[in-house]
């Protein structure tokens, strides 16, 4: 292995490690949905090369309304999928697209782009614990 190859390899390894850290570890505190009572829990999720917030905490047994505001034009983010709730929705750029569902059980559910590259998490807390 030449020094150049070794450098490229080391840089690649560092890039991969950073990507994993960025997507799976950093800033993973869920955004809490501050709504009380029995109404829908509404959250706006900005879609711009990723989901912001990427982690959302809601309460089980109440409707959740996620409003996706897509700002980018990447083909990657044009669809959002919530496999656990049977939702797959096209997100036109520059608009707000709302999906609504009711998580019946506490747990952590993923939402992703159509290809599973962009990832977000819905953390569903047991009723009364949010
Ligand atoms: Cu994608």
C-alpha cells in the first residue's frame, strides 16, 4: 500500500465513522410535542437533506399529525415512508404535506425517505407520560 492509498483509506474510514455518528448518535434527543389533552399532536418536520427534528416524542393513543415541509429538490427526499403505519407519501418541494395516524402502542418507530437513506424517529411514550 502506498502512502496515498493509506491516506485515502484513513480518510474514508473517518468519513464513514462521522456519518454513523451524525445519523445514529448526535443530537438524538427527541423533540417533545407540547400538547395536552385529547387533540391531535401536531409537529412540523422540515425536509432539507434530512429531517428536522429527526426525533419526535409523542404520546400513544392520540392522533399524530406530521406536517412535512420539504425545502430541497433532491430525489432522495421526495417520498416519506412510515412503514409501521402503512404510510408512503409524495412530498412536493415547497409545500406542506400532512400525514395523520394514531400510534396505538408505545415504542420507537422510524420514518425514512423512499430509499431508507434519510431517517427520523418517532418515539411514542405510554399514555400520560409525555
Ligand atoms: Cu433517499
